[in-house]
C-alpha cells in the first residue's frame, strides 16, 4: 500500500496509525472479522467457505483468529443467530 501511495513504509504506517488508531495488520483482522460475522449471521455458507472468502488459508487459522477477536468460535457465534 505504501508503494501505491508513493510513501515510505514508515511514513505510511505513521499516517495509517494516526488515522485509524491501529496498525494495518490489526485493522485488516478486524475488517475480516466484521465480514465473517455478517456472513455467519445471515448466510448459509459453511464456515470453511467463509474462512476462505475472508482471506484465511486454513479453517484453523480462521477459527483461532475469530475466537481471539470475538471471544467465541464461529460455530457458537452462528448458533446465536440461528434461533433468534
């Protein structure tokens, strides 16, 4: 991203953190989780498909990241919306 904006990585990182309050990595993880949560709430795509769609290479990586950020597994999160 820095190269596309003709900025050094350090300058890009400084501006990005100032604008978002997060590093690009953390911001991207939260964006992925936001999309994953939306898909889990309303779509019938299986969890492996959601993991792939959100850019995760493995379902285990997705499950671990989801649990770390959201606090519960994707399956438990989906069940909360299935019966409401």
